[in-house]
C-alpha cells in the first residue's frame, strides 16, 4: 500500500469515526431512558424528528434561534409529561417488552403528529457551521463533523457530570439501581420519569439539529433510530460510554467496509453492515461491550 | 422477560359440549367456503379478504415465535419477501407446479429463518429483538441488489404468474381467494395440532422459564430453532399468498420495516399465544384504515388530502396499540372469550 492509499484509508476512517459520533448522539437518548426505567424507547427516533421539525418550523415563522430553542425545549418537556401520564403510568410494572411495544405505538403517533402539525415537506436547516473540509497533514476533515463531535462530547461531559454531582442525577442512579428501593426511600418515581424523558427529549433535539443540518429536516430523520440500534446493542443498552465507543467503532468499520468491501457486493451495504458487526460481537459478549450482565428476572 | 405471564391449561369439556363448541368454527368455514365465493363482490375479495388471509397467516407465523416461544422478532416482512421471491424463482426457473414451488419457498424461508434464529441461542430480550432487524435489512438489500432474484427487472419488481393447480385456472378473484383460503385453513389446522401437542408445551416452557425448561428436559436450543424455522416457513407462505394471490406485482420495498411492525401489531392486538388472535388482529388491521378513510372522508370532505389521511391513520394506529397494551393486553381474543362467557352465562344459571 503506498502513501496515498494509506492516507485515503485514514481519511475514510476519520470520516467514519465522526459519523459514528452522530450515531452515538442518538444512542445516548436511548441509554438515558433505558438506564433509569428499563424501557427500550423505540420512539427516540420519532422524538428526534419531532424536536427538529418543531425547531425548524418555529425559526421559519420568524423566531430567533434562542426563542425557538426555548419553545422547542418547552414542547419536549410537555411531551415528557404527557408520555409519563398517558403511557408509562398506566403501564407501570408491566414487562419491558410490553413497554417497548408501547413506545413503538408512540413512535407512530409522534411521527404522524409532527408531520400533521408542521407539514411533510423537507426543511433546510442552517446552523451557521461551515461545511468546508480543511486539511491536516494531507487528510481532509469536514469542519461540520468536527463541530458536531465537539458538541456531542460536551453533551456527554454534561450528562456525566449531571449523573455524578447533582441530586437529580443521584436520584436517576438510584432508580436505575432498584426502583422499589428508590420508592421506599421516598423518591418520586413519576417526577424522575418525567425528568428522564425530558432529558432524552433534549438529547433528541441536539441530535435532530445536527442530523437535520446534514440531511434536511424531514421524515427520514426518524429513521436514524435504525442507525442507533446496532450501536446500542454493541455498546450495551445501559452504558453512555458504551454508546460512544460502539458509535465510533460502528461508524469507522461501516465507512471502511463501504469503501473497501462494498464494490465487491454491489454497494449499499450500510443498511445492514452495522447489524452484522454488532451480531458478531454479541456472539462473544451477549450483553454488549459495556452492558450490565443480564440478570434473568421472571 | 416473558410477554404472557399466565397460561391456563383448560381441561377438555365433555364430548357433547365439544361438538357444540365446534359449531362457530363450522359456521365460519361454511361462510368462507360457500357463501363468500357465491355472494361476495370483487371489491370485498380483492381489498379485504385477500390481504386479510395473507396477513392472518403471517400473524399466525409470528405468533408461534413471539406468542408461544417468547422470542420477539422485528423482521417478519423479510421472510414474507423470501417466500414470495423464492416461489417466483422456483416457478420461473424450474417450472414447478404451484403447490410444489410454494412448499419449496416455505423451505427456503425456513432455512433463512434458521440462520437468523441462530443469535437467539445466545441473545435474549431486546438484544435479540434488535438483532432480528438484521434479517429485515439484509434480505431487502439482497433482493434489491442482485437482479437474479427478480429475473433482472428494474428495482426488483416481480410480476407473479397467473396461478392455477393441475390445469385448473385460479387467476380470477374467486379462484385466488379459494387458493388462499385452502392454504390458510390447512396451515391453521396444522399449527393448531402443533401448539396443542408436546412441541407446543415445549415452546411455552421455553418462553416462561428457560432455565426451568432445561431442568425438566426440554431441548431448549432445538425448540427455539424449531420455532424460528416453522414461524419463518409460515410467514414465507404468507408472502407467497401476498405476492401470487393478493397483489400479483410486488417489489422488495413492499416488505419493509412497516410491514414487519404491522404483523407485530396484528399479534399484539389479536392476542399473544392464540390461534384466533392472528385472524382477529389481521381483520382489524385490514379493515381499520378503510373505515378510517371513509370516516375522514365523511367528516372532512375535500379538506383532508390522502397524505393527511395517512398521517391520521398512523396516529390512530399508534393510539390503538397503546390502548390495547394498557386496557386489554391479551388482545381481541380475550374480549371474544369474555363475550362468549357472558352470552353463555344466562343458560348456565
């Protein structure tokens, strides 16, 4: 392999790592909810769509960036409260699979509602981040990807600090550890769930803005959930760190495979390759790289 | 992580009651085999009964896997696609008669199902559910990418040949309906035998407590793979009916994730681990959008465009799912049982 093909491979890998950050960004929203309530929230993708679409439509109505942001955050909080009241509370103490299927229904509702409210056309979203690549030692890196990675990194840092140093974070961890014990010491489970779903809504908004700036804000945004799922199973459903590592891993292998393996099988393998990677790893470690060892409960 | 926590083994009622209990089934079969072909119009058959039969069968297949064996699959549509495209190729390349190519298509779907069922030996719960998505995306990709599967047609569209058995043409609506009906009846009967036999008990044992099942000597691995293979075969045959009897022109994109979810919804709404649940759920899923579009047409005449109706349909479907999970987790099947008991009560008392 000569120098230039090597450089090209490095460039592909870096591009993959950076897009992996974007996958991880969506996956973190899942992890938040799974960690504290044991629910695999399939509606996370629909929440990404809902948040991004609400934000874009508000800015298109002439609101300034900050105003639209605040209003969208308000909408996501409202959504969190509604979900807790209408879905989680009536389904308390039911099997995790039942709750998963309920979130499947929720994703249908949110997708329909978002598009019914704000229309089905594609919206352009400009965050004012340049998309020009810059060169480092012969390798081209997209500025936008780098900024996105920085934002994702900052969010992970904030979340980690929040979990570790605030009282609410402590409550989150207590609920994640043992719901009954948390209730017994007087934690308000309903409020915590609302807080978690709102936090997941905020993560969805950040992911939605970054993905939306990339792809345009439209229905296909809710399909990023399908990109995040293999990241989740690979990293383990309950590990923020796992989501990041798995996101990077899947992003890089996916891009490398697309470039070096794709031509042999006709291309377009990014739809399933991530799942194949995740499956192979899972066969060795059945609860992901960083997931808690599964304890059978009946 | 079982979906259904209760399993009540009801003792068989005395013989004369069993005959009485079989009466509704006889009436349904009589209507399906005699009244419908004679009386039904083309719209009823083409728009309601054919998709109903195909989806019922797919629901039966998934219910075996999810309801009885407790393994959640999100990739059912992939196996429908495998069945449809396999039957198309057996017909095209080997010139086999329809029942033979349908049987071979079921074998092909079972083989693919077996491969994608292998992770179930190691993975549980959500990890398994997500990994079944691999089947969904891989199969759709392969059918689109390799022109051989669709005999080189653009974007993988296949047109099913006119069907017929032993020189008897069945390409009219009634003929295709009868073909679908006979297939569905036969498989339903077979499945009823299986789930009420020793294999069915094994499936339920694996679902309810895998460790305990292993302790009492249930071959857990074999039972899981059996469930995956049989379920995929049945869903594959549903795909054949979908492609050959209902739509007659299909493309891989028609067997997408939404279709998989639709089949899962049929099982949830109908009732897990029941045979009739698949039919009740499929009935609701097929009729529901038709009723909804009639209703919206009635109330917002001219205001609602097809796009809006589709979105409303999505919202309504999601709401129905959540409502069922909250209010009636055992599905329509449980509602039917309650109705029957209520109707029977005055006679008993």
